[in-house]
């Protein structure tokens, strides 16, 4: 996915409900939801012109974190492959895959197959991870996860490229003469790097095709975006780059229930005016989340956003 030019509209995507249920953002109705709900919501986003639908990645959640994070984390490859079959045009984003937990050849096999089956709709979002017990259980160095991610990105560039027999020689991974087909449908799978720490922002600027911030409020974004631009200019990194942002929770119209003080609500054009401020900062795509009390209300919100708010972006 190429970055948008300044004359183009702000793109919008959505982190899907149901597939991850952290108490930070999950709605109560999601606890009893399942595949049918997930498919219906994905289909609504597809029809409403969303640029992408996204799924998260956790292998296992330790007991100490389960009360806050829950243990509901669908596998992103399986989930996005399932949703590829019930959608037509929307891109499929891992937000984010903790690729350091797996060998790059395994990750490449999974995501190359997904891209092939979906007709080239994959965006590979990657991140360093933050749950120490996951790394320990899988035999991966948690303290060195930044370096692991750096080399994993390099190895995945090769393994997701056009060559049937990719080759990579690094400190952590070394492979050649091992063929993998099917190849991705895309000639270059976009890699978006998640995270807002200084190391993550630098990694996104120098190794990524895009940046997925993690909870940066609006007032922090301009400085982060300026740093990305400066790093890319100083090191001569060229090519399309997509700057992302996670918008405040939204509710189209006047809510008749408590949607929370941080939620932006109101008429579609007023919400669009508020969201256009992201574009003025240099953001190319926003990830939106809607408050809802059930699947029907969420689909209504998605449809209303696509029909009435998005045209004003």
C-alpha cells in the first residue's frame, strides 16, 4: 500500500472486535461473540470502504496479565485467512505480528500463503512484543527482542520477496537453498512497524514501509512524524511510507448511552472535521474504533462512517 499524497483523502482502517479482547478496549458483547460476528463486521468494513481490517498476535497470555489482557487472542494468520474468504477488496493487516517469536521462514510460509490466497491483500504489521513469559516459553530471548525484530524484518524481506529460494545470512538466522512456494501475490509485501518507543520509531523509519503508533495522543504525533522524516532524510531511505495513527473512540450521531468521556461523537461532518486534523499533521491512515452495544450497532456505525463521514475526509 503506497502512502497517500497530500491531495488525497485520509484512509481509514479498523482493528476488528472479538479477535482480541483486552479490557482496555473490548465491549461487553464481544465476550459471547464468535466467528459469525467477526465475519459480519469484516464484511461491513469491506463494503464501507475501509482500507484494512486488522488482527492482533499473542501466543499465550500469562496468568498475571490475564485479568487485564484476557486470554482471547485469535491467531492472526488463521483469522485473516478466514476473513479473506468473506471479503473482496479490504487489505488484511497483522497489527501487530510478534515475528521474533517464530523463525522467519515459518512466518514467511504463513504470510506468503495468506497473500497468495487473498490475491495480494496482506500488510504485514510487526512489533517487538512485550510479554516476557511468551518469549521464555518459546525459547526466545526477551531482553534482546529488539535486535531479533531488526534481523527478522531483514530476513522476511528476503523470504517474502519474489525468489523461490530466498537467501539470508545474519547473526541470528542463516538460510539458503530452501524453496518456498506459493510466493506472495504482491511483488513487495508492505511491512509496517508498530510501536512508539524511540527504538520502534527509528525501526519504522529505517526498515519499514509504514508506522503503526501505539497509543500516541494527538499532541505527540507531530514530533514523532518529524523524527521519522528526519531519520529517513538523514540516512537516504526513499520510497513510499504510510504514517498511521489510532484515533479516539468514535460514535456517529448523538448517543443515548454513556460512550465514555474520550469518545468523539456527533454529526458525521463534525467528526470528519476533527479527524482531518490528523491529515494536517502528516498522517496517511487512521485506525478507528466505534463504541457499540452489539454487532448490529457496530455494523450500523461502520456503515454510517463509510457513507457519511469518510466522504468528508
